[in-house]
């Protein structure tokens, strides 16, 4: 009898925390705990990079380099995530039929990116009903084009989207999708410091080099606020090295450990996010778990939990003045800040890991 196998495909080997990988790892860990034999496959060569390089010499060098590093045990991935259950990690050259030799036809295979969905479509060994596609963003980066992304949505897989705006994208491509919002761990991030006891001028934000996060807009808005509120203090955290020339009223924490990360959220009154695109962003939701009032841009990646003037104050993308005005509004009107924070904290409670697990099990059962 075939073993119950679930396979997750990843386009790269992750060294630092990545939100999309975290969600996939949560599902992998859950299924392992349910008795599945879970395999994580990491590609050495990105699908798009391989497709556009036809040089035989390049391919031979890349192939030789892969096996050299594999033999020396140099490949690492997912080391930052604390799995509770056994994971079988595999580093493959690329996602072709050879990468799937050890898996049986009843294996459930999850693509997690455009670069993993397209090659999975060519794996005839795995029947279409056992192919799943966890869509966490509209991945218009690297060599991806709108045409390739839309093509990946219409492959006939069991599409799972994390946000309503992505569901609409899949439907535009002629595909179907089931909405499974991200699940949050309320044992990991939770409210430990009363909302009313926080200093309204204490703010936190994520720092990231991805241009889509628009950290420059957040910083520009904060500088405007600081001109009017000299006691403003910002706790900024992220994976990159500390940005140069930060003013003294901004403290930077690189890859904070859990206890410090929890403390940052709980001592902050406001969380700020100015992204122009997101899938279903985790840090703003995590901050709401911890009682922050959310000030953010009006985009699909925040929309499922950032309800204008109820659970968040929102403003148009790139509008630094409006962003600053919303921050000032909450600093100057503490009752409003507390009301937004409380409603946000109440609303975010529905996005539990348990609810997400039930929904994704339903997708598998009804495939």
C-alpha cells in the first residue's frame, strides 16, 4: 500500500525567514503531525533561469556545481523554522521527472510559486487531481510575466489562494480557486500589554529591501510626524543589516528572537505598513494579534483584515502625506487609537491556524 505522501516544492533554498515559506512550512508540519510522510523539495536552478539559458557549457557547469556542493553537504534550507515533526528535505537540480522518482502516484504535490507550478504541469506521473498550487502573491518578479503567471493559474491544479484579490486574479485567468486565508499562531503572538497603557507615539514597522514594501514611504511619513511629535519613537525590525543614517529616534532590531519580537509588538501603539503590493501580509496581522492599531496603504494584500476606519486607517499607495496624517490622527486622538486597536485585535481572531488547516483539508478531500 502506498504511503500517504505530501510533497512541497520550493523555487529556492531559503536562508532567512520568508513569509510565504513560513505558511507552507506550517502546512507541512501540520500534515506531518497527521501521519503524512512530508517531503520538502528545493530546486537548485530556478525554472525561469534554466529556460532562458541555452548554453550547453553553462548547463554543464551548473550541473557539476550542484553535485559538488550536494556531495559536500553544503545545501541548507528552512533552518530558521522550528519544525515540530519530521521533514524529509531534498535538494534537486531542477523539477523534472528525475526529481519525482521516489514518489508514488498517490502523492499530493504542492507547488508554491510560478516557478514550481509550471514544471509540475509536465510531471505526468502525478495525476492532475493530486496537483495543488498554493498561491500567495501575484509573482511579477524575476523573469515572470503576466502571461506566465496567468498561465500558471489556468493549469487545472487545485488552486488555493490566501486572499480575495488573488482569487479574482485566478478567475480572470479562467481558473478556479479556494480561499484559504493565512492562519496565525495565537500562542506565538498575542496581546500581553494592555492597549490603553501604551504610549501613542510608540510605533513599529518592518524593514525590507523589497521595493514593493515601500519602506522609503514609511520613513518619509515618520519624518513628517516627528517634526510635529518630537517624542516619537520607532522600533524597526527586519532581516537586512541596519540601514545607514537612521535618526536616533528609530531603533533597529535585526532578526529579533521571539521574545523581543513579541515585546516590540506589545510595547508599540501603532504598526505602519506602506506597501504597494502584498499577497496577504503577515507582520501587520501579527501586530494586530498583539494589540497594535494598524496604519497602512489601501491594497488587496491588507484588505482582508484592514477595514477602513474600523480595524485600520488606510491611505492611497505612495501618498506619504496621507500616511503621516493617519499616524498623527491616532497619536493625537488616543481613544480612536485604542478603538482601532481593539477592533483590529477582535477581528484578527478569526484567522486561526485551526481554521486554515480545516479549509486546506477540505480542498484535499474534495479534489
